[in-house]
């Protein structure tokens, strides 16, 4: 409750230094929230409507961290250009508050309401601060895809809650542990999960995501990749663990779609010329692998899925920051116009190398551990899945190598009149994305004690 009250207080701050006060205090709150990682069981930090366990705690910290970095990344495009600074920081804080309440909701109706409300600040960010003419169309795409399946989710949640005569997810989980489970039909399982699968997004429901990323400002891309995709993953995990939705046929179908979709999106990434679009399609592949690990219902898959959500949040957000820095210096996102950046800006080349190898799952980053756990869970589920997993690993290395070599190697671009300079805020922004990916390796055992079942 103290965390929510602090965020509400930040919304009321009115000062000449309101920008700096808000985003530095959000980063400070993320450090103060590290105590959430020490929770032992559900209900250790709970009220009648809100709770925080280890699964929601790590995602709350990720939300606060990315929200602070969003403001830091928007120093040039929003603050320096005086582009509605106060309204922008209010929108970011409102989105952060809504997402945190969603992660902490124990009531089924609050869970649904805050899941849907998170769309509105995101839409405001894309339409209000996007810099492309098609941003309104991208916002409509996002709303249509995500709102279409919200009504089946509402009906399914109401039906499941009426079966248990209870709207509290903690109590429903306790009743299921006492073997008071009800048989739920395939239709209700689909109704409960489809809205989250669109948000994730699962392959075949992902068309809104690349368009939203391309049209969104840097802050919109960061919150989409870093946090909003995790709302779908968290919703799927919470639904499966609370209501014990067990459909073996459905699980097999989802795993095949996710792994095949991950391979197809990797091939699409290898042929992309737009940097932001390439990073967005790689997010679809990573989240598909995460979903395959969840619906496989093995403990390694669930732990690897949580680790994948955290690692992808930092890595993908950092890649979008690098793409935005290139866009601000060169005014283009086309890979055909990038070359020879290693000769012009070697420090930025180092950051591109580190984030590209993290995105392909190389050591010493937590991305490697999450992918190994997910691949092992796929092998446990079926040894036939190893073939497509090997193809995904190969294509993941290929498109990250293409991204890095096209930007950094080759002749220096003829239209570059001078070397683009770096400033301290850019280096700090990239370091604050890189540091958690590297240091979290020291505490991966945290996931093994996470109580999900």
C-alpha cells in the first residue's frame, strides 16, 4: 500500500523540476521494492483486495524500473523539445500505477478491470507522442485486437467465480488445492486465456505489435516491450495456477503454434530492413517460447518463463533505446542506410554488441539460462520438438548477427558529415538496462523457490 500511495503522491507533484523529481523517485521506489523478492508465500504482503508474492513482486520491480527509464530515454524527444512534459510524465506514472495494481490484484474483477484500463495510457502515448503519420491507425489496430477478446474473458471470469461462489483468487486457489476442482469445458478455457494470448502476443495474433512499435515513441516501445507484454504472460500463468485449467490437447496445439511461430518470426526478422520492426518481431518469437514453456506445465518451463519475461523486458527495451539513439542521430531506421558505425562511434558499437548477444541468448546473461530451461522443458514434453528448437536457436543467432553487422561494419556512410556524439544520459540509460541482466545471474535460485502451484 505504501508503494501505491507513493505513486499517487508523485502524480500530485507540481514543481519546476517535476520531470526530474518524478523519474528519479520512481527509480528510487524500484530499489525500495526489492524487499518484494524476499516474500515467502502468498498473503505475506496482502490485504483483502491486493497481494504480492514472488511472481508479482519481480514484475512490479521491472515495471517501476522501466517506467523510470522511459522518462530518462525521452529527455530529448519530450523534455528538450518541450513536448507536453507534464502530461507525458503524468501518463507514464498513471500507466505504471495501473500495471502495478493489476499485478497485485487478488479480486477477479479488479484483475480484469486494470488489465483493460492499461490500454488507455498506452494509446495516449502512441497517439500523443508518436512521430509517424500512421500512429492513429496503429492505435486502432492495438485497441481492436486487445478489446475484441475482452468480453469472453469477462464472461469466463464471472462463470468461474460463480462456480466457486468466490471472487478472491487466493481462496479459489486454496479450494483447488483441497481437490474441490470443477470440470471446465474447452470453450471456457479458451475464453479465459485468449485475451492474454493477444496481449502476449501469441503468433497469429501478433500483427498489432510491430505496427504499434514502429509508430510509438521511444517510451511507448519501451513500455510495450518491457512491461505490457508481460501482462499477457502473467495473466496466463495466474489463470492456469489459480483455476487449474488443464487441457492436454489445447496445450499441444499452443506449443506447436508458439514454436512454429517463433521460427517463422525469426525468418521474418532476418529479412527486415526497419530496425524497430526487427526488434518487435524478435519479441514475438521470445514470448512464444515463453508461452510454450508455460502451457507445457513443467516446473522448469514455468521458472524459465518467468526468467524469460524479466530478461526480455530489459534486453528488448535496451535494444529499442539503441535504435532510438541511432534514429535521433541519423534520422532513419533503415538498415540499408546504416554502415560503418564502428568507425564513427565505437562506444555505441560495444553496446550494440552486448545487447545483440544478450538477445540471442549468449552467456553471461540471464537470457541464456531462461532459454536453456525452456528448451529443456520442451524436450521433456516431446523429443520431436528439439528439431524446431534448434532451428529457432540458429535463426535467432542469424538475425542478431545481421542486425549487428549491417549497422557496425562496412564503409562509412557518405552523408555523415561528422561523428555523432554521445552524452552521459544515454550511457546511463544503457547501463541501467545492462546491469540487471548481468547481475540477476547471481540470484537465479530465487526462481526455484517461487511458489506457483
